[in-house]
């Protein structure tokens, strides 16, 4: 056995140990992954809305950032770009709308993170606006964009999209 193949096998073993079930992701539909992540973000936003503790609110904002930033960047690259590339004008509009909604959510998250007093009315208001923006976005995406994806991409293409999405997410650096 060559050194290269030994290193490759060892790397694979470490990945499997660190991420058990990672092979299952290769057979997962992109829409299933997105739904799971949408539900996780909605739960974080609900906790933020209810929290009165400054330290908990700051921690939740960091959790939201860690969840949203990789998700939105990878989703734009893999899903929205594929939808925008379609010949369907309405689908292309849906893709561009998704980009714009991500931009507004990102700006609101940056604003929320910059508010020093996490128990202030301003912080609560920014959290509510972020929750409203993200929930509206998810609702529209799960109907319009997902219909575009279901109508234009096969099961295998959606599994490939999921693999590309996970890979793109892993490359995102959070600042």
C-alpha cells in the first residue's frame, strides 16, 4: 500500500469518526437539508424573541450568524444560481428575489450584532425585524423556489445539489 493511499484511508476514517452518518448526506435531497436548516433557524429566532437575558441574546445572535451565513452563501451559489440559469422568467425572478432577501437579512443581522446592549428595546426590535424577514423569506422560498427546483431538477440532480451545498457551506468563513 502506498503512502498516499494510506493517508487517504486514514483521512477517510477520521472523517467518518468525526461525522458519523456523513455518507447519508450523499443521498439527501437538497430540499430536505434546507427544510431542516430553516427549522433550526426559526427555532433560534423564536428563542431570541422570547429571551430577556443579555448574555443569552448575544449567544443566540452568534448561533444565528453561524447558521445563517454559511446557509445563505451556499444556497445562493448552489440553488439560486441554478434557478437563475433556467429559461423560466418567473423562476429567475424567484432566484433574484432570494438573493435580495438574503442581503436584507444579512444587513439586519449585522445591525443586530452591533447593538451593544442586548436587552435594549433597539436590540429586541432588530431581533423582531430579523425574525420577520427570515420567516417571510422561508415561507416564499419553500413555495416558489422549491417548486422551481422540483419542476426543473431530477431526484439525482437534487442529491448532487445537496452535496455541492454541503461542500460550499464548509468553505464559508464567518467574520
